[in-house]
């Protein structure tokens, strides 16, 4: 019985010694945490440096008259009174582009088909001739969400997307 009691006492002593050292460990960690917090605050206050971004966007046919033989239901949809009368469904890929306020965007706009399209953003309108690649430059001046569309009436409202411009302050301290 004495052996069991003395083992318990030895283990209890170790626990007491361990607890006795915890405040000094916590104090030293606290100072590390304080300096880490100060460093993080310094990083967050660093200002965002605008970048040049190269972004390719392609026009994509989704539901067009040439597909009527492949998808027979389209014949009725494109007919007079059909849900797609006078329309064809195209898209931009990607349809959402995200940049940061102040960034310069070099768009490469690719139109691999023979139909003419356009790419229209606030302060930018570009014609996209068939089977051509067109270059355009745009500066994201203010944070916000800006729609872009193909302004050809038969392609609206389906052929659209959005340019998401994040505020520079939201990016302060982000890795480049």
C-alpha cells in the first residue's frame, strides 16, 4: 500500500510542478503573440499595389440555329412564337472576372465562330469580329460589380457576365 501511496504523491508532485511552470510559459507566449499581432497589423496597413492582369475571355455558342438538327426541340424554340424567336444563346467564358481597384486589365477577347459579337463594359465597347482575337485594355477605377454584355440585340440578355472589382483596402497586406 505504501508503494501505491508514494507513487500517487510523486505523480501529484509532478502535476504541481507542471502547473507552477505554466504562468511563465503563458507569459512568454503572450509576448510572442503580441509581437505577432503587431506584425499582422503592420502587414494589414500596407497598401495594395495595383497589378497588370492578363485575362482571356472566349465567346461560346450554347443554343444556336445551327444546332437544330442535333437538338430537334430547337426548331420549335427558334420558330415564330417560340421561346428563342429572334434570339440565339451565347455566353462569355469565363462569365465572372475578379480584379482589384486600380488594376489594369489586358483582355484577350476570342471569338472562334463566324458570328459577330461585342464586349461592352462601362467606359469600354469592343467589336468582336468572327474568327478573330481582339485585344483591349481596361483600368478598374472603382470597386463594385460591373456588368459586361454582348450588345447585339439577338444575343441579349443571355450573353452577359460581370466584372467584380474589389476595393484596394480589402486587399491590403495580401500576397501578390
